[in-house]
C-alpha cells in the first residue's frame, strides 16, 4: 500500500468520451491516478466510452492488499472492446 497506481481506459480503436465511474458514483476522466494507494480505493470501477458510435464499457473490481510492495504493478490498462 502507499504506492502510486494509474487506471487507464483505452480501446483497440479510438475511444471518445471515455470516463470512469468510481465506486461512490462519481465521474472521473479517462485516467485515474491514486497517489498513495490504500484499501479505501478498493471497489468496482467502470469505464464507459464510445467506439465507432457504439457505447461500450468495461468493469474492474479493484482489490487492495496490505502486502503490496514496489515490485508490483503501477499501471492498469482497461480496454474497451
């Protein structure tokens, strides 16, 4: 815990209007960065966007372990298909 983590919302084709919905229902930009990751950041995050006029979404259930160290992941990329 305490490490930085960025969630990216991308597509295999250009995505327009990509936004994240956070576990508390707030909207965020296509990238979410946690400066100091903690268990309070855990929850279900949903990315919504548009690819070729079709609305698409992807979901991640972010779980935080107190055993995280610097050798673990710093960026998580979610692809909309």
